[in-house]
C-alpha cells in the first residue's frame, strides 16, 4: 500500500538545522519549567513504587466532597496526602485516588501500620458506622478477614493455628473477591454474601461486621526499602535496553548511523520525559514499560530509514549525488510506510489515552508522545546527524558519497 501515487520529493534536509534547534529548544524549555534538580519538586510526581507509601482507590456510597476527605486525613496527621477524585464515576458512587508517602525511616511493618491508620480514617467517614463499633466488611482485606475467622473458628476446625488459618483462607478470599461482582463493588447487606459460604461462617460475619458504605477498590503498600529496589531495577531495565539497541546499531550500520541513532534515542526519551512531567502525569512501573516500548518503536522507525539510506548508497545512480540528496530521497521513499505505520499506532494510543480510563491514562500518554517524536526524530534528528557526521568527519567507513 502507498499513501502517495507518485514518489514525493520533499526537501526535508533543507530544514534540518531549524528542526534540530526547535526540538532541543522544546526539551530545554520543559526542563526549565519542571526543574527536576529541585528537591522537593511538586512537578515530578513519582508513584508509590518509587518513593514508598500507600496507594489506595476509595469508593464512597453515597458520594462525599473531596475536601472532607482531605480534612479528615490532615486531622489524622496525613497532611501531605494526595486526594484526587475520579471524574468518571457511576451514579451514586464517588471514587478517590488517595496516596500517602511512607515515612523516611519506615519499613514494611510501618507501611502496614500506616495502611491501618488510613482505613481508620475512612471508617470514621462511613456514614453508616457513625454509631457502631463494628468494623466494615467492605473495608476488610482477605488476610484480615481470614485471621478473624480463624480466631473465632466457627467451623470448629482441628489443628494448630496455621492449619486452622488454611481452612478459612479460601473463604476469606471468596468473600472479598465477590465484592467486585456487586453493584458499586461493595456489599449493601449480608444477603449478598456468596452462596457457597458455610452457614456458621455467614453467622460469624453477620455478628462481627457491618456492611459499610466505603470500599477499597485498590490497596497497595510499599516500604521505602522495596521502593529502592524498584528504582534500581527500573534504571537497570532502561540501561540494558539502551545498551542492547545501541550495540545492535553499531554492528548493523556504520559509525555515523550509530551516532545518529544514539542522539535520536536520547532525544525521544528526553522529550517524552519532559512533556510527561510538564503535563503532570505520575511516573510508576507501568509507565516505565510504556517508555521502554517508546524506545523500541522509535528505533524501529529510525532503522527503516537507515536501511533505505544504506541500500541506496550502493546504487550506481547515487554515486554522484551528495549525502543530503541521498538521505532526502531515502526518507521520501519510506514516507508511505512511515505514515501508514505511525498513524495506525497513533490512533490506538490516542484511544487508550482518551477513553482508557484512569488506569490507562498515565500509561498511554508516553505512547502517544513516543509515536509522534519517534516518527519526527527519524526524519529530523537521526538523519540530519548522519548528514552532519558524514560531512564533518569523513572516513573510510563513511557512505563514500560526494559532499556538497
């Protein structure tokens, strides 16, 4: 398939100096706006996996104002808590993303304690539980529910503590997992308990709990030590991916192509990181995966252009042409393929970004930026660098063209 009926003849290299200046200027401007070297920096938002703490999604039914949640957390000592209401919620429910950083000297046990303190704050916001001392079943996790059932042992299970707990572990998981299939993801009353639950267990839950009007749709805790491991592994993943890509280019092409590929890859990653921070998105593990995908896509498109340049450099009709003409013709020849591939990926990425919901919003944005910058950099970053390198540093390993 071709986008153009005839081969296009755009003079891309005519604007190579201006394109390089504008592109790197945007990156520098974004870095000056974000100022990543400042500490603390409100513009650089790191996920709980990298800084440690608790990451929760809390659903209230009926809805309550976000300011009330912030005030309750501040009164409990969580003055730095982030409370963000989700824009798209079903009628009768309101979801909030609540994120609280771990204490600098905290460990996993401290993170668990912090999680319990946050749940206590939410329990006090539960309108149904204002005059009750019973815990909310909708706020209970599978492990805690299992421990409570094992302690009461309504089924009269025999054995030591560990053996008893194993009896109730699948039942606790069944109760908490069944919430997801209910309207709003929470129990309205005890008649909604799973049908396969034994009678004595149902009676124990009915006696010890109340349904509650709040549910934790997500509850993740990360200690600072684990966060440090996540950060180290993330940096290693990015480093090894970059090294693998660059080694491939160096062995597959000449030195000028390798330099062009390195500059292009650095440009695309910096541009995506800068715009990601400027727009206020959060860096988390899933986002790192999208950045690695961005790197792969960017280099894939660049290699297609490089391969056509190398292929044309061996043709007799290009022996008397300049490097600029060679690169221009090669880019024009791959233009149809570039447009078809890039637009296909861009459509999917934009749909994920706009309609994928909060879970995919941060993940899809780097892909959108990556497709745009990856296509752009193949033409106006990698290729101009090859042209400049061939003109400034001619060697026996160059494209062996006449230089204008």
